[in-house]
C-alpha cells in the first residue's frame, strides 16, 4: 500500500503543484457535491480502490462507494462508483484518478482478451518487465485483475538467464550450475533457448523453466514434446491476439505478452458532478 | 533535468531494487562490450538523451553516441545509437532505457501523424493533462518533438474555467471577472463553452481563449466566425486521426488531443550487444 | 497543501531533530494546557492556519480557534488565536509556529502598506521571485493576503524576456516571435524594456505585457501614453514606499516590489501558556 | 555540506520546476558567457561558496572565483566574484544564488553592526532560534561570519529551562536536578530567570548558564554582581542597536539578539553577464 | 517521533516492498485475530511502543496493550503485550516489530548489567557513537531504559577533542582555547588524554571534561586524585563486564562502553497469534 | 549500489548532521593525511568497498587501496586498507566506516564459523529475515561473503507458508494449491512442517521446499528419509554452533540461522592517521 500511496502522491504533486489556480481564482465557498464515475465503453474495470485513494488523499472526509469489484466486466454506460465530497478537492483529483483508472482498466481489459483467447488450453498469460516506468506495481496488479499471472517483478526477484548471459558464462550448463550455487533456494532458474539444441542442453542442466524465444509453432511443438513435463515452458516473442491461440495449442505452460502493459490503450471513463 | 533524473532513478530502483540476481549469480568478470539501439519499425525518434542518461546513471564511464536528433523520422532497421560500457550495467539498464524510449517515441510518432493530418491549416495540435502519472514532463517533451505544442503543464500554470466552475460562479461573466482579479498578469484565461450562446458570453466577458467543447463541425465553424480573431479558439473532444483534418478546416487555432499521451502504442526498439 | 505540510515538517525536523532535550530531561507527566497567540504590535495578520497545522503536526488532538481571518488588521495586544493541547508538544511547536507566522504577517503587513499607498490609482502591487528560498508558496500567499497580486511563481509558469534574452535572440521582434511559437497558448509574453524605442518595438512585436525597467517617472508616463492600452504595463525597479505613489500615478497597471518578500521585518507575536 | 546541498536543490526546484520556459522558448544555441556579482551597497559579504554551489549544481563545468572571503567588509560597487559558464544555466541559477547570498549577507552585516556596538566589552553577540524555517544552518553560519557566536542549534543540542518548564517541575532547584541527572555530560544547563531571587536560586541549583530575561539595566547589573563569575550570564529581550551597548556594559557574557536572523534586510547584490 | 516513524517506515519497506506474496497468494478473507508477544528469556524489556507503532503503521485500527513499561525486568515466559488486529497485517509486521524490539531489549539488558556492576559507586555508564547505522536514536533510548546515560548524539552536539585534533592544533592549551572561542556557550569541552601530563595540561586549559583513554587502573586513580573535582572524568577503552567495577572504583564519573550498542546480542521474543 | 549509497548517506547524516563541531571549532587549515584500517582481532573481512564509499562520499578525491578482498580470513594486526585524503573529512567518516565494517565483518566471521562447522556435509548455511532494520542488503551480502547462502530477501520475493497461513487456508494441500495458482512461475513454494504427518502432506501437495521447524534430530532424519530428494529440505530452529553439525548430518539441504545477523558481535577494527 505504501508504494501505491507514493504513486498517488507523486501524481497529485505533478498535476497540482502549487495549487489549482483556476479554482482558487474563482474564490468559491466550500461546498459538498456528489458525483460518479461512468464507463464510456465496455471494459474490465480496474482501479476502483486507487481512484478512491486519490480522492481521499485530498479530502479525508469524502465518501466513495461502488457495487463493483476490480475485474468485473461492464458495458458502456455503467456507473462505476458514486461519491460525495468537497467540490474543489474532487475537481483537483479528477484527472489523476481518471488517468490511473483508465490505464489500469486498459491493461486489465487487454489481459482479459488474451486470457479468453487461450481459454480451454493449459496456457497462462503472463506479463513482462515492459511496464510504464514508475507504475509497475499497478500494472502488474491490473494484469492479475484481467486474469493473467505475473512474471518476476524485476531483476531482483527472479532468475532469467538470457543469450548474453549464456555467452558470457560459457554455455548453458555452466550458467545454470553457477546460478544454482548462488541464488536463494526459493527461486527457480529460467533460461532462454533459441533452438531445440538449446532446449536439450537446458534440460540436461536442470533448468526449472525453459523459455522458447521467438520460435515458430512447429519448433515450439517439438520443444514441448522434448521437455515432456520436466520443466515449465514459457513462450515469448511475436505474441498478439491473432497468434496467441495457436501458440497456446502447442502445449506451452506460459505465454508472456509485452503488449499487455506497453501498448494497452486507455479505457474511456468520465467523472460527472451533480448539482456542482 | 532534475525531474528527469528522478524519473530515471525511480525507474531503475523499481526494476533493479536489491540487484540483478541473474547477473550476480553468474559471477562474471567485469568486461566492456559495445552495442546499439535499433528501430524495429518506422517512427519519430524520441528519448535519445533519456536513454543515454539511464545508462550513465549506472556506468558513468560508458560512451554513447547517435547521429540522430529527437524528432528525426526513421525507417525500420535504423541504428538509433551506439554505445560501449560495462556489460552488467548495460544489461541492468536495458529494460528501463527501452521502456522510456519506446513510450516517448510512441507519443512523438502519434503526434507527428496528427500534425501531418492538419498540415496547411493554421491549426496547432496540443496535448492535454491525460498523461501517464509520473511521466508528464517526458510526454509533454515528446509531444513537442512530434511537432505539437503543449497545453498547460498542470492545474497550477494555466487557467481553464470549465462547466462546473461556471455553474459554481454564477455564470461566465462572473467567473471571468473573478479570475482576472486574482491571477498573475502573466496568465491568460481560457473558458469552456458548450454552445454559441456561451461563446458570445465568453467574448463579452473578455476571455483570452475559448474552448469549443464537443461541438459538431457546423457549430465550430459558426463559432469561428463569431469570434473573428478576438480570442484564441481551442477545439476539444471527439478528435481522432479521421476527424482532425475537418476540425482544423473550420478555422480553429488549437486542437487538443488526449490520445497523444493516453493511448499512443509503444514503438518497437531493441538493444543488441556485440561480442557480449 | 502538500507543499505547506512539507515546509512545516522540515521546519519541525530542523528545530527538534532527535528531540527537545530540555523537556525530556525534566521527565514531566503529560498534561494539557491552554494558551494563546498575541500580537505585540499592529499588523495585518497572516498564517493562522499555518500555525494551527504546526501544532496539529505534533498533537493531532489539540484544539485551535481564532475569531480572525488572514488579512485582518489588528492592534497591538490583540489575541490572535487560542488553543489547548499537550504542554510538551506545544512547547516544541512554539518557535516554528511563530517563526512562520511572524514572517508571513511581516510580508502581509508590508504589502498592505504598499497597497494603501497606491489606493485610488489603477495600479496593482505585485511580488517578485526575490523570496526566501523554500518559503515561496507561503510568501506569495502572504502577498495576496496583504492585498497584492502574484507575479509568476517561478521560471516555469510565466514568460519574462529580459535584456540578456533579447540580446541572445537578436532583438525584441525575433525574441517575441520565437517565444510565441513555442509556449502554451495559455501564457502571455512579458518583455523587459529599457527605453521608449524598446517599448515601440515590443508593441510592434505583439508583446502582451511590457515591463518598464528602472525608468524615471517622465519616461514611464510617456511609455504609458505610447502603449495606450495595447499591452499590460509593469513598472519595475527603484520602488519603495516613498516613490510608489508617483509611479502609480503615471498610469502603469502593475508595480512589482522585491522588498515585499526580501526585506519585510518579522512582526512581533508571542505565545503564552496558561496554568502551564 | 549535505544540508546546504539540500537547501540549494530545493530552492532550484522551487524556482525552475519543469524548466525555464522563457529561455527554452527562445531556442538559443548553447554558449558560454562570463559575468560577475556586484555589491550595490556596503556590506559584510556572506555566501560566496553558496552562490558558487548554486551555479555548479546547474553547470558542473562553470568557473567561479573571488578575491574575497566571507566576512570581508566591502563598499558599494565592489565586484564580489567573477564566473563563466553556460548562459542558460547561469540565468536559471541567478535568482536562487542572489536570494541566498543577499539574505546571508544581510544577516552577517547586521551581526557585524551589533558586534561593533559592543566592542571593548566582554559581551559576545549570539543568535537565537528565531531563524527562517529551513535556512537555519545558513543563517547561523552568517552570524558567525559577522563575528557573532551561535546559541544552541535547536531543541536537541542544548538545554534551556524556561519559565514554563520551571513551573511544571516545581521550581528551579528541582528542574536543574532532574535535568542534570538525565542529559549527556557534554551539555551545560541554562536557566531563564525573571528576578534576582530566581538568580540566587539558579546559582544554588548549580546552573551553568543564567539567562536574565527582559531585565532592566539596573537589575542586570545587580545580577552580574551576585553571580560573580559562578555562571555564564546571558542577557535576553529588548535588545536593539541603541540598547545593546548599555546592556554589554552591565558585564554580561552573552547577549542574544533575535533580530539578527528574523529581521535583517537583504543586501543589494546584482549579477551581470558580459557579452551575453 | 518523526525519526522513529521513518525508521519503522524504512524497515517495513525493506521487508514488504511490493507486498507479502505468501499471504496474497493464499487469497484469505480479511479477519481479526488476537495475539501476544512473549519473552523467551529473562530481559530488560525495551521497545514496547516501537512494536505498537510498527503494527499501527500497517493497521490503524488494531489494539495493543501492555502491563509493562520499558525498563521493566522480566523473566522468561512473561507476556510482554497483547494485541488484536487484521491477521494479514499482523503477519506482515511481525518480523520488523520483533527485529526492533529484540535489538532494543538486547541493548537495554546489557546496559542494565553494566549499571548493576557499578552499583554503589558514583560512576555512570554511558554509550558511544558505536551504534548501528540508522538506529542510533533507538539504541540511545535503549541505553537510557537500561539505566545508562547518553554521551553526545553525534559529531554535531558535543565537543570531544581527540589526539589527532590536539596534534593538528599544536597542543592541548591551544586546542581548548580555539574551541572555547567558537562553540555555543551551551556546550562543554571534553578532551582526550593519554597520560598524566596530558591531564595536567587539560586542567590548566580549563577543559570541562577529561577523558582518560585506555589508562591502567593505577594511572586512572592517580588522574582522579590530580583532577580532584575540577573536571568531569570519563574512562574509556578496555571496558567489559569483568573490568568495569574496578574502573568505577577508581573514582571516575563516567565510563563509556562501546559494546552496549555494537555487540549486544538480540533478546529472544516471539509473537503468537491465537485462533489465527 | 543505490541502496548502499542511501544507507551510507543516512548514516553520515545521522552522525554529522549540521557538522562536526569539534573539528570546526579548531579552525584547522585543510591538509591531507594518510592512514590505515587495522584488524584488532582475527576475522573474515567484510565491507572494504563500503568503507571506501563512506570516505569518498565525504572526499571525492581521496585514495583508498587494499590488498585484500571481502571474504579473506586475516589475523589480528593485519592492515586491511590504506588511504589518504583530507584530514577533517577522514575524521568525520571514521565512525560510520568502522560501524559498518565492524558489523559486516562480524556477520561474515560468524557465518564462516557455521560454514566450517558443517564442512563435508551437503548442508548449506542460510540467513533469515532476522536482520538489522535498514541494513538487510549489507548483512545478506556479508552472509554470502562468509560462505553462506541467502534465503529470500523479504516477504516480496519468496513464498514461505507458515503454520498460521496453513490454518487460515484450511490445510497444507489447499494452501499449496492456492499459492501455486497465484505466484509467478519463477518462485518456488516453501512450507513449514511441524510433524512427519505434515511432511507427508507437503509432499503430496507438491511443495518445492519443506521446512522442518524445530524438530529433534531423530525426526529430522526420518523426514529426510521420507522426502527422499523429492523436495529441498530446510532445517530451522534451535541452531547454534554446537548443534549445527549434527543437524547437517541428518542430511538436510539447508540450515537457516537467525543468529548470523541478529547476534553477531562486531569485529574490532581501528583507524589510524599518520602524521595527522
């Protein structure tokens, strides 16, 4: 919660800084208004609590309620939440709340599309580190809300040995051996493979997870047969909504999709004040 | 530069935190490698200096050079920059540098498309406050790089009197009067209008800028004729690449486009290390 | 509010740091006392809410009330506010609360003197960027409380083209042209002039605001006649309480006064505890 | 040095924030200029290194030199320092450098006046905690530069038992006893006295320092005779440039003056760029 | 309190960072549980309020109560505190609360042992600057709770002139003279001595406190006789539980012990949840 | 490196704050001295680079060199490093450098003792989360330097399902199932067991790591036989230098030892300046 409060605090500072000069200049008397957030297109809702915390960071006394839960699928026109509070504070918080919630709902909605696309296969949709700098914790949450699973959070909490690492270590066997002797016993070792020969070597080395990097469907299928359950299999590269199903049907366990976080369009949500 | 350094520092902390455990676990000897950034699709390049600063934040001694300048239009396959430095540090910085540069280039590329769409009219493309929380300063820069103009940075450095403000102040005349008596003489007053009647009242009130909010093309054209140069005119709402030209041709001065920053897809850029 | 809370938090840390060793060493039992703030000279009061927030930062449960509002003119001996709370916390907050309120009241009081000196003319008294580093937001507030108007907050929210800028750009015309093509449409352009020839050129260039820098009264009057309402006019330089009236009577719109913030003496306010 | 760097960093952020929009809008080519700081009235110079650090925080490569040292007494017209660096960075740093240096020189100059006023007596001029919130470390430095001595830095590094403390502890004897048993052996105990009876009790209690609070000259003289070197004596309250000499002549050791820091007017210093 | 809140906040961030993934992964419903802290060995309890603040930082609504006060001596098996709150938050806070309280109780317990060892002599046990980086304020508090006295907090609030300082100043006389002319009158001067000749010179110089550095018992006794109450005497170096009594019996006033903070073993405390 | 720099910066601020008043008061001329760090007892050295960075944070120009590497075993009297730099800065940094290095060497030395105690068995010594709040990254490094392995860094990068979690989830099977469906595929699942029945259930549930919590040697041995290589086995509880060998000989893979970080005594290291 601490990290999310810092994101909200930074976002409010970025937008408000020395104050909302428009509202100040109008010298309005303080007054309470009610309002609501409304979906202007169909979406997987995400960020309700974040929006609430944005407003409460500005006006502790405000009320905020919703009949929805993050992850609900709603149609255009749905009222997402209703609230009441100090008019000036609500106007100050509007843009930050929407900017966060529209982005989070965008990620959740896109993730849900990928998850539906692989329904019935055993493949899980996972995210990558291709997130918006500073917002990773929110975007990874939105992926889960959309039905996806998170890959490692950053460089610090998961081992993924890539081509450059392998070359510098002198091969897959040696790389896995060195890593195993060093890392906490609570972490698995994932290794990137470019060919079936790599896959064989990764298996011999005892890798826990084998990433199939940018392989075509035939090669992927062959890799799945070779691995035969002896390691978790992640497909990576060239994944989009039109290719993901076929990839899933090769039998891989995990499909990682950068677009979930780097290119999800914002969902359209608006805030309306009543009797303002 | 201070704000950008903070964005970079936060992004590196977010990704690296206690350390790149994969690289640490391989216990590699320190060694210098060279590498390059490469465009994997056509784009308006943006963020070259930001990428450089990401790497230099990790390895002060690294070299980084580019024959390009932010704003250059490049084809897929173009080498964007070459560099050399400590291999482990480059691998640690890769994802943050790309995450920032791909997003900035995305915003610049989309902005350039809008700017080209209105070429030959007097209309300028401007951004909004619908930016990524925490990255506004970079995204506003990318809009300029793409040929657009910035709207106010936040609530603190520009006056934009909206419907709720007008209602609470008791009308356009009174709102403009109050605001003028309060604000620094260095700021203009912009007011949102919903109808031609509003436009007339805004003119009488002496507003410096009149925003035409979600008006159809005919009404916009009529508003332009009524205003007749007595205020700057901003069109807002319902703007996309297929509508922006017609809007520009109504004679408005400014067209604000939220999508520039809230929905620009990331451009595809990759980093390659040589002899790593 | 965020910025003010940070100022208060820093000021308390500066004064208290590891703790009030005097009070700690006396090992007193916790007890509630009441007290009041009292004006020891006539002043325009400023900073009541800031003082309240200082105390509440240390003791959330304390009560604080005042029959006055910032901007009220009071005589020596007036009770400014009464309060009750934990004795040790009140003693810890006393100096910070007074340091801030005495300074803010000093700025407001001096501003009010300038405002009274130009009463009946159309000239407005404005501040400058000659503020106390770290306290600008409070001092600009105090200027408004004293009846003045704020100039731009900093380098980021207003355009003021000075002599050095003009020289480097190749003249007034070119400087205004370049600036206009770059800045948000929400900002005006102010330009510094040293002579009537400069004034003429600034008018031709379409500057929104013309600053008359260190001109004598005759030249200022001539400039006012030349400009004839086509730009806002700011007088700057050599302003003090004995010259400000004559400057105002030349017909300028705005008179900026650095002394409002860089040399206002602190007002004398004391805090007394009852039955402590 | 860490604290001063933070003051400078905050002050630059306060003034520059997202950037100097005037300079940016003029799209000038980068170029190096030289310049100087000049005293526009006689003063005790203070803050030369602080000004240098402001500029170097913006432009690491700049040069800065001065033939003066903080504490030097200079006439109006004296060149305080010369420098050369990037024009845009110098213009950005100008106001912050001057705001700090003018204030520090103001404090040093006023302190030097008090020090001269008591020349030939044994009394030392000391400051108080009535400093500008956030700038205490700089103002206490300026007092030393002006020839004064610092009182405790804050509540945490010196013991000063005041009236309220005494009342709550049940008398001077008990207050001193409790404090002595608690505090580090490296600290002295100072106690506030309102009468000669208090002075007697403080002596009996073994106070290291006795503050004579708002006493008239006769009472002060009598207190000095009673104490007879058995404690350090501080005079406090009602001190100004016309009373300080007589106070010093009563034989007190220390005279504390709040005005040194809360009401010193800024010294007039200007920055000029050559060939800019 | 501010400093302690920062320590707690940093410690929680260090341990929890992006979240307690174990608890999250179990997707438990929110529920309130009660629990208690229990001493698993005899100790001088320290840190009860710190533990409470750790938990309340995570769950504002939790209850926490204890029949003990910091400084109480308890046997193994004693219930130190009971509490109730949200199960997930209590589990998240457990380790940080225990890590702090076990360390603080360790310092208090060891200090109490030293204090008991010198009971009946006039010697006071004091700490040093050999504290855990970042936790000094808590460890110095724990020393007081254990019956010790604090030495200076850091380099900024006490004067201790050591061998290197003396050599660089040209002798003890000159060092004390310079220091006296500079420092606040609220501070004493302590000087390190290596021999009886040094002690004589320190006395002549008027040092307030004389540290006997690593002297044997005979020399210490001789130093005490020479000083004869004219300065406070601190013994330093080679102090442990088996030597401290003999040192105290030489008649020194103060014995400083680095081990109090740099080598106190953690006390064993456990947290148990009921009906969790 | 970023985290370590923050620890150093906080530690220096904690000790120096507004400045080293002793050194300032002596008004010494700046001068360069050389010096060295010396082991005053046998130890596994740890923290050489940290000490270097402490000094360089104060004096960028200083030189620092060592013929040792962290992890080297040295005898009492060994010179650990030599350096040269500004005398005042070295004196300011001394305590922080030593406080960090003595603690780190203490942890490394104690870890090395445990590692030697289990030499020849397959058991690895690992740390726990019982670290000094704020210093975890340094202490976990010291454990590795001493030959140990790190357990998870915090609650965020490893799954450890404990008794309370199991009870709240309705049993081991259900807890493992839920956790597996949620966590990144890069993490293993560790589960705490109290009995052989728990061990059986954990195996059935497919736990990756089974912790044997506070079991006696016989039960541990039996658990090892039951698990038979199907999960990693961690022994926890009641581990000290006299019991660790027997525990290792039961055939467990991992032995976690809280004392490595919560109770390692500081190693004695001193700093000497030459010609100071």
